[in-house]
C-alpha cells in the first residue's frame, strides 16, 4: 500500500509540474562584429516548436538540439534546448520576438528579449567560434590615419586596408559606414581593387585598399571617427582532403571592423591672428586683378579676387573689395577650380565683381588683405594687394549731378519709352447683335444634323450587337493582334513569349474558321484551311509553328530563335489573311 501511495504522489507531482519555456542570450549588449548565442529552453517535451524571425540578425548556425533527462532521489527532470548563433546586421536596439511550443493542447511562448548592438569592437573573436582553418590565418581591417593631432582645417587622410593571409576572400559588404562627424570629408575614387604584398605586425601577408578619404576637421578638441564594419565572405581549410589529396575548403563569413578612432584637433593659435581672418589654412597666394583700368562712359570692368595654392580651398571666404561711392559694384560670381587628392585640396577659387562707374574722374580701389595660417611654419601670413586706380574718361561729373543736369541727361538717356504703355485694351465701337449671327444660325440648325446621325449610329450598333458571329470574329481578331503584340514585348523572356504566341495563333483560327478551342486538332485545322483555299505549305508551317510553341517553352532557346519564331508567325498570319476566302 505504501509503495502505491508513493507512486501516486510522484505521478501527481509530475502532473502538477509547471511548464517552463524561456529564452536566454549569451549577452544583452554586443558589438556589430560579435556573435550572439540564444537558447530556447523547455522542461517538457513540447511539440511544434516555432522559432522567431530574428529580424536584424543573420542566422550563422542552428538550430542545434540538446535533450537531457535525469532521475535523482526519486525525482525526474527533463530539458530540451534549441540553440542558435546569430550575427547582428545593424546597430541599435534589436528585439528577438517570441518563440512558441505546444504541450497537452496548450501553446506556450517565451518573452521577447531586447539586445543592444553597438559599434564594432576591436577584440579577438572567441576561439570556440572559429571555423576550421589554418592556425596562422589573418583577416584584419585597419584604418591608417596620416595624423592624429592636426590643426583645425588641416587635412588628414584615412586609408582602410584589409590584411589577409592563409585565407580566401570571396567578397564583402558594408555593415556600417564610417561617420565623420565634425569633419569635412571627401572620398577618393579607387578605380579597381588591387591585391598587394605587405606585412602586418611582422607577418608577411597580402592587403587590399578598400577606401580612401580626405578629412578636414571643423571643430577643435577630441573628435571620433566611427568605424567601418564589413561582412567578409571567406573560404578556409576544412581539415579534410578529397580523393586527389587536395584540401577541401569551406565557406564562412567573418565580420571585421577598423575600430573607432579618436582625433585630437588643435585650435588655431589666437596669438597673432589677423583681423578679418576667415579660416584659410594651407599654402596660398592672393591676387586682385582688374580687367581694365581706363573706361569710357557706359563701360564697366571686372575685378577678379582670387586665391590659389593648397589648403582648405572650399572652406573659407575671400575678402570683399571696398570701392568709392562713384563706382557701382554688383554681387560677385563665385568660381572654383579645385581638385582633391590624398594630399588635400589644391587649385584656385575666385570672386568676380562687375563694377560700373557713375561719373567721370579717377577713383581708387583700396588695397585688400588676405590672411591664412601657414602649416609649415605654424604662423599666420598676410598678403596685401596693390591699390588699383580706375580712370573714367568721359561722362557726367559729380558737380553736374548735384545741379540736376546729370539727372536730366540720365532720364533722357534711359527713359525714352517711359510714357509708352506696354498693354492696350481695345473696345469695339459697335457691338454685333446675336440674332442673325453665325453662332445663332449654327445653334438653330444643329439639331437637324445631329439627330439623324444619332439614329444611324444607334441602328448600326443594334445591327452589330445582333451579329453574334461577326462580333466573335472581331473579338478573336482583336485577341490575335493583342497576343502578337504581347509576344513582342516578351522577346527576351522565353516562356511568356511562347504562351502569348500560341494564344495569338489560336485566336486567329477562331476568327477565320469560326471554330472553338475544342475543335483545334491538327487534322481538323489542315482540312478547314485547305477547304478555304489556303496554300498547303503555309498550312503546314502554321501547324508546325503551333506545335513548336509547346515544345520551345521548356527547351533551351536563344534570343535569335525567338525572334525568328516571331517573324515567322507574322509572315504566316499575313499569308493566311490573303489566301483564306
């Protein structure tokens, strides 16, 4: 009795055991280049396990299944685990949704898990996470920076190199693009990727330059360059050999990152900074050039203010000339002729001002000053242009302008057409009466013309509607033309082409022979076409082409043969149109 009671209690305890189904991850925060393990654990043998979609992750491995069962001190325990290895595809907060199982007719679900994906981390992968391969294999992405402590607006370069050895690279895609916050940046085009020999940390290897970028810091202090992260397709040795003694490679993916880089940007010195300095940095020259200095009345000159050399050419402004009130100066036209390479920007920028004199006389355009910070010497340089004298030979003088004579002359010269109106409104003297006009007569007799036309159109429509056979012929003709035009659209797509072509041929027969699809046997088509005086050779060509449509739909066909079949169909239908009576 005691034995049965113990057995009953154990059975009752098993029935009352709570079903547990949960998801556990190896870490809740990981870098973009790290992998995540997730286990779905249940304490019962659940059925119909459904995994979540893993949005934002790439499935690297899984599911792998583990089952364990034990009996300790009279108590049994059961555990089933579904395990997956995931690779994040983007940064941010990612949500792993619920998985579900069924047990004893009820559905159980796990709780969603939030995982935070950060920038790729510069650390070695878990050795247990490596696929089989050579122990000396190398796959590293490096960002080589020309200078880590530049001045404000001093150019620096970032070159991204992928080093590899004893490993095959089959391709790559960007997971995270580098971000250059507070930098002016421009990528340098790489026409073709080239494999070169080099060394990394004393180990001879190969490398490929993937990306080149020129940067100009726009803010002083510590600036961060967010990393470039790549998903690399690779081939590694599997440790197995084939029947010829060759090592069998296996395909895999690795995520590599150049790691975040910190640039400590020095501000430009305040000591000796010239007044009017606009941020030019580099090695520059400054010129102010007039197109002419001697002018006649009504003429103008172009004043070109330009800087040329190497430096942050697109990131500073040129000084503005100061001219006397007697010279009218218009807004400038800006022009840039700048090239960007790993050495930085070089070329020429200019502002062209148009200046028009108002009065006769000699006028001075004051000297202009342009300052820049010279990186080679670490000091400010100032260039001063020469004074420019403009000699206006004729025209009114300022004294004449004060007496009003110049104003009258100006009005006489510029306002000849002031009193002429640009728009005219004409009003007829005598209005024409509506009664007896052309419009009146047209509206009067229009019903006598329109009503008979409506009656004729209605009778014609009734006749066409009653002609069932004719309507069917017209419809089949329209379908044949439609499918021939549809077949032409699919000349580069074999299966839709031959379906449309076959339908066009059948609809042509329906229109011409007044038969249905069920009557379209080969012998019946031949007999009906020959009885309608169709040429025997044309009839045979029609039957052959119809049979070929079904065969060619599944057989290899070139674009040339498809074009030939289309041309042949057009020719056969055209010949039958002429022959059938």
